[in-house]
C-alpha cells in the first residue's frame, strides 16, 4: 500500500515551498504516526496535518519511510549520547546505570514524539527493523550494566538482572504514556523546564530506593 | 470504513459452524488487534487468522466493535476483581496497594492479549471510549490508595502520590511489552505456571523496596 502511494504521489524534482525545517517536520510527523499508527498514516494525512503540500514534504525527505528512519534516528542518537555520557563516568556500575536512566529521561523529555514512536515500532519495514536492532543494542548495554552492578553487590540479587533491567526501563518508558512537556500542559508538576531533572529524580527515587518508606 | 464493512459482510441470521468458543475467539481476536492495530484489522483478517468463515465469527458477536468490547471487558472485569479482593483486606493501605499490584499482574498473566489490548485502546469508537472510562476508574482507585498510604507515612513523601501511582503501574503495565506465558516460550524464568507469583514478587521487590541493596 505504501509503495503504491509513493509511486503515485512522488513528484519528479524536489520542489515546493517548505513551511517547516526538517526538525519540526520530524517532530510533527512522529506525533501523527503515534496518533494514527505508522501503517495507518498516508503522506496525504501528514500534508493535511502540517498544512503544506506533499511537495513541501518531499522537499525534505524521499517519503514516509525516510521520515520514520530520521525520527527514530533522532531518538536513537539521543540514547547513544546518553550511553556515551554514562559510560565515560569514572564511577561504579550502579552510578553509571543511574546516569543512563537520567540521560534517557532527558532524551525522552526533549524528544517525546520521536522516543514514543521508537517504542511503538513494529518491524514491518526495513526502517523499523533497523530501529529495532539499535534498540536491542541499547537494551543489551542496560542489561550488562545491571549485571555488573549486581556483581559489585550494589543491586538486589533476588531478581534476575535481565528482569531488573526490563522493569527499570519499563518504568522509564512508561513516561511516554502520560508525561507531556510543560508547554503542552498536563498533570506533571515538576518545576516546569524539561531537563530540570525533577522527573528523573522521581523515577530514580522509586526505582533505586523503592516507594516504601 | 468499519461501518461499511459491516453493512457488506454481516449475514442476516446468525449461522455457520463456529470452530472456537467465545473465550478462545476473544483471546485470538485480541492478539490480532494487538499485532495489526484495531483500526487496521478487518473481519476478513480475523477470519483468515482463525481459519474460519466470517459467518462463524458472527455466530458469536455482532462485529469487530463487539469483539473489542468483550475483549477489553474481560481484562476490566479481571481488574475489578483484583480491586474487590484488595479492598476487602483488613490491612493498611500500603498492603492493599501491594495486593492490588499482585492481583493486576495475575490478571495480566492470565489474560495477556486482552490486557495488552486494553492498554493500547485509543478512543476512536464508543467501545474504546467506554473501556478508557473504566480504565480511568481503576487509575483513580490506585491513586487514592497511594495517597492513603502516604498519609499513613508508609510511602515516600518526596514524590507526589499521582506520579508514584503512574510510575508503579507504568512498571506493571510494561510487562505486556515482554512477558509471555511460559507455554508460549520467552525470556521469563519464573517457575513456569502463570499466577505462581514469581513475576509479582520481582515487581513488588523492585517497586516497593528498590533495586539498590
């Protein structure tokens, strides 16, 4: 269905007057994919939502799959940065793990639509499968950090490291279900600026030390 | 699209030779909805996956929306049962909260496709909006329990009760992303029988007491 739409819709030369730069185009495309599902979104849907012609979108990208690739890439590049930052710390594994959780939440706050899209990718297209492969690399790094922290005696040994890693990042990823940046308005009562760390403080307090007093 | 498909497809009298009872029909329909998305699934897709005629499905239900209503209803009825069980306990709020977490996980283990479907409902149809309304009732009960436990001094006061409730059930709900019943095979290394409590033990250990030693 997608291939047929592409063949029909794609104009020859790239032209048109784009009303968005690539960054805002990606954020809005990711939002529409999240609302309607990637498979259920056509280039017409995107053009309508953006209030531009399809030609204006093709000015930036070759089509829907490239939008997905770039949008998930933005989330994954952010996560890679969080991994590099955490790995470079001269600190025990449990502290590097906490730094990675905080870095992941900062990426999630800054790139909410793209991270949400990444978490919903199913693997029907090559761009989706590539994104899933990079997600699995990230998951492996998390699982290795948890294992190392457990060997250090810093993480409870009664839950397997693989399950601990999944539950920890299950909690982190669940933020995409309800967290909305302050300028979009919603229930979160942090001090307001994304990246101020108050959301990460809440997650780390509960995940590392538990909700029980 | 759905209404048109219904008008075309629905046979007059209910007939056909159903190959499934309603329970297994619902579980498989929920699985297909989860894989393809509810909007992207047609009655033809369901019939093909079940290996029966559409008439055999119409023997049980009036159409796609009734399948969604019954499948999410099964998850919600299970959660209502977990709420009733937890509420009836003569115990402090934090213990009733833990009982509710354990009850929710037992429902998730027993009704994985229907619970997963419930968590993915978007609200495009009346059946979806009704399911979302019942989900909100459940969320309110959780939030009230967390508040009560915080008033008792049993839950850390440095994270708001609303956020604590969301993170706790964010962790619980994230199980649907990777947990698969043992008979379907996957990474979980519990002792094997759904409802044996080992998955709930892991979640409660980390959520209530933290992953840090």
